[in-house]
């Protein structure tokens, strides 16, 4: 089973950018059926802005280090 990693609203807020999501890409959100990220999808629909994981790289690295 896959578990989304850093796919929550708090992480999205940390990595959000000023880049707007195209209508074509927004439509792709309609096909997501993973209920665990529903709050994230709803937030993205409201902001219509891209989020970039590069903006939370320190958090990702800390998670990896905590596993060692």
C-alpha cells in the first residue's frame, strides 16, 4: 500500500508558489480518488496555485534522517 508523503494541507502551504495551475491540470484533480488527500485537493482547488516539493526539501531530508 502506498502512503502519500508530505501530501497534506500544511505541507502544501509551505511549498505553495505564485504560479497558477492551468485549467487542464486543474481538471486532472477530478480524477484523484485517494480520499486521504481530499483536504489537499480542496485547498488546491481554492488557491489554484502550484506547490513545489523543492520548497520543503529540508522537511523531507529531516524525515529521511529520522529513519536512520
